[in-house]
C-alpha cells in the first residue's frame, strides 16, 4: 500500500510537470523559441557553465562544514559521491527535496548515523533558504524604485514569513519546550519519535554560532551568484534589463521551485520565470528561453553527478561490507 501511494505521488508530480510544460509551450511560438535558443551568444554561456560549477562547489563545501560540525569526519571523495547523487536524483524526484533524501539515505547508511546526517542536510537546505530570503530583501530594499508590482512584494513577504516561522519553531526556547513536550507524550507514535530525534539533533547546532555564521555567508554568496547566471543567459539572448530584477526575481523563483509538487521543479521554474520577467517587458519567448537554457546547465551537472554516482556503486558496496 505504501509503495502504491509513492507511485501515485510520483505519477502526479510527473503529470503536473508535463501539464505545465505543455501549457507553456502552447503559449509561445515554438519555431521562434527554437530560433532564439540557436542564436544565443556562446561567450556568456561559457561563463554560466563555470559559475554553475562554482555554485555546486560552494554547496558541497557548505554541507561538508555542517558534517564536520556534527562530528562526522569523512574523506571529501565520499561526500562528493553522495552530493553528486543528490544533484542527479533532484532532477527526477520532487523538487530539490528528492535529492536531499537520496544523499541523506546514502551517507546515513554509510556512517550508521542517519539522524545526524539528516540534520545536516536539513540545515544545509535551511541555510540556503535563509540566504535566498536575505538576498530578496536586500534586492527589494535597494531596488524598490524599480519594483512597483505588488505581486512581487507579496511574494517576497510570503517567503520571508515562512522563513521566520521555521526559525521560530526550531530555535525559539518557548516553542521548542512546547514541541518537545508534545513529542514526549505517551502514544505519540513512531513518526513523532523520528521527528523528536531530528529536532534534537538540529537544536544542538544553535550553540555552534561560528559554524552557522560561516554557513550563512556561503549561502548568501551562492544566492548572489545564481542570479548572475540568469543575467548572463539574458545577455546571451540580447535581453537588456537592469540586473536588480534578477536579484529580486530569482530568489522568489527559487522558493517556488522548492515546492514538492513537480519533478525537479520542471514546469514550475519555467512558469515562474515567465510570470515575473514578462512583468518587466521581457517577451514570453525570451523568458521561456532563459529558463530552458538554465535548465540545460542543471541537466549537464545532474548528468555528471549521476555518472559519478553510478561509477562508484561497487566502491560504496565494498565500504558497506
């Protein structure tokens, strides 16, 4: 029954991605879209390729930092393998959460410390989300004269409110004591036991302020580089748009892509890109082309991650024996 539910969930997410893409392709001139993509300036795209590599490298270092803080000391090669698997499977499982699940299971099984590994993966994702919100707030503040659309401001307010709620639940002493009390009630069930263990592991990090600060600094840097990739893609397409829009829109698009209702964010990312960039004068064809080219680079690195993960299967099995 559980397997059936998982299959239904995956089929639904695949269906949502397909329906969104079909809808979007019907909204644009496919021939025109193809011509736009073929006519891109390849110079800026080479820089995009390098920036994507730098982003993944920083994400890897950010996770390694948290693993060390949890006293999980591994060779960098082993962390790269799990990280590469996460990049690959995030393309086929719901949002980036699917990739997080894979690296949690893989490294949790290897270290025999699944709770600690899951806590580091969760905090790694949370750190990225904090960086995303910080960048969005700074971009809106410094570029407020360019942002007149209330839907943009509302979107930033929503992702900020979600972050504040998560942080309060995790690190507020009053809420922590209430949740901890609830999780210790008799008959709470096995799932609440898992949640309690994870919650306690995460709560330990509140005393490691230096690690958290360095982690957040990396996250902000990652979130700064991400809009730059989109900006360079826009330049390759001949789009002349103030860079501030990329620093405002990309964090919102990133937050929407995190929703676990599609496969790898496919369809959601494209729809959000078209929605926001058409508000500032970019045509549907060009906005869709930006999103598709960005996804192409994600696909390249996901494929490389999958290759690393597959080629090291035998090595991982030997480690487990």
